[in-house]
C-alpha cells in the first residue's frame, strides 16, 4: 500500500542510513517491490537490489546486520584513503625507490627482488600483500611470488598474516641488516674453503695456488671478523653509537664517561666497547684503542695508509 505521506518524501542523497535499512526490512516483509522501495527512498532500483542481495536476500535481510556490514566497509575505505600519500610525494618516492633498487641490483641482487625489497622498505608499515606489490610495481603476481621466494631464501623478507587472517603479508624484519650480514658471513666462509681446496689442487708453490691461498686468507679474515652469533641487532647498534660518541668527543673516554653522556648504564657502555674490541670490522677504517686508566679512544687504522701517504698528509697539513 502506498501511504500519501511516503509518496511526498524528499529524494535523499548519500549512502543508505540505518533508518533506510529498517524501512527496507519492513517493506520486504510486506512484499513491496524493489522499484517502489526505490521510489520511496529516492534511490535507483539497482541500489535496493544490491543492498538486499549482499545482506542475506529478501528472506534473510536484517537492518541491523546490514548496517554493521556497511559500517565495516566504510571503515576499510577510510583506512585505505588515509594511507594514500600525496601524488607529488608518490612520484618523488617512486623515483627514489627505482634509484635505490638499481643500486641494489648493482650489488648482485636481481632486479625484480630489488624492486620488491625497496617497495617493502619504503612502505609505512614495512609490510605489504602480494596484491599491493603487484599494483605498486606494475608486475605480474608470478613475478612477485618468485621475487619473494628469492628474498626469503636470503632472509631479507618474512611472512605474516594480516589482521583479518585472510591474506599473507610480506614483511621486513627489524634485524634485516644483521641477517644480511650473517648471510654474507656464510658466503665468505664458503669462498675461503673453496680457495683452500684450489690451493691444494693447483699446488701452493704455483702462481695459481699462491693467488688462491691469498684469496682464502682474505675471505677467512672477513669471516672471522663477522661471524659472531652472540651479536644482536641491539649490540651492533650500541657498538656503532659508542664509536660515534668517541669520534664526536675527539678525546679518550672511560666506559663511565660514555654511559653518562649517552644516558646508559655503565654495563651497557662497557659491553658496547667490548663488542667493538672483539669485532674491529665494525669501526673500520678506524680502530678502538684501550689507553691507560680504563680510557678508550678512536684512531685511524695504521694499516690503511702507507708511511709515504701519512707523511704526505702531514706535509699537506703543514703547508695550509
């Protein structure tokens, strides 16, 4: 039945309201046609048919459930909109990401894994889905899958479930650089072992054997410097902070001096100094020197420059 006051309703705009949905529930129970519902609400018939179809159909439509579903969709749309950056920033960020990916590819990382890694690295959350990566990089899902597999094998990327649990997200771990460092350590060990085998194969007194022996020693030294499973991301960060503090102070300091300046417990500063002492590669091309009375200083490594180079630098400083 058509009530005169309902025929005179204005034509509302915007999204369906909770009150609209209560009316739809009542009208469905009364057997009202979609076209008439649309006329009363001032909506296209298609709006009503979609609304009912995605919320249980004519027999199962409930206004409260339909409103809750609409609210969830609206929250998702708001979240996506809030995450969209300014277009100018997007273009600048895109160019930077491509440049960084090219630089990483120059170190030996394949091109597509480099682009995927940088895309994750420069995202706000540090995690994206496969669909996100496909959309941002304009590559196929198969390319993303292959790149993620490669990055997982070298421990640069991990997986997690999104809050809804329906999709996988690819993430960059906080200790990614320590993982990469340790991966390199394993590779250096393998190279050193292979060079030693080559030395025995060609003979240590042959030109090839001599070159392989020196190569093996070089990579073994790097591996020894880097291979310390007790090191954590925090320990390395503390060691680098202590190095920076000694450089900035430009004078010898004790563990207590460093702790006071950095706002740390003395034990933390002492442990950071110990890490630097055990792993000189952290401070290269500088070196940590332990002086008298428990003081420490950072100085250039003497083996990085020849005597002639050092003398030339001193002479240059005197002449200016």
